[in-house]
C-alpha cells in the first residue's frame, strides 16, 4: 500500500528490451521535492544488449531543462533492480539509458525505459 500523496508511474520499454517492466512510486518530501523509488523487472543485463553497454543510468528531465543523472541502476542476477532519488521538479520525465561508463555528461542514444510524471502534486 502506498502512503498519502504517492502514486505509481509506469515506465514503457523500448524495442531493445521489450519484456522489461518498470515502475516509479512518486511522492513528496517535507521540502516539496519529488521522491522517487524506481523499480525494474526483467531488464536484460546491459552487457547483453545490442550494442552491448556497461551500465544503466537513470535520468530525470523537467521541461526546458537539461537531463539530470540520478544514478546507476544495478540489475541483479534475477534481472531486477531499484533506485531511490529526489528531484526538485514536480513534472518530469524519467528514463533509463544503457551507457559505456557510470558518469556520462549527457544521456546516450540507447534508451531502454521511459515514463512521465505529470503535474505538480500537493503534499
């Protein structure tokens, strides 16, 4: 069960990982920031993609803003992973890219999952 003010957002897979499932539980903290708990299932290891990659990076992007690197998404042997992060944005896109290093300055072209968090939500 989710706490007051939390909602689930579905992330859609790309053709590169059609069986992947992603969801984000989005809420608010006491400072009005968005809190996100991102979970994925059935996400192939980045090394198994075509072309192969080394790691997954989670990005958040508010309208008219550059994407923010929110961290590395590690996938376990069961092809599951999760990441928690915060952002000051109330409305933003969440997307995951397969990358060749853990600190890219911009998202690469190989996007695997994407979702949108609509509108600001009251605390």
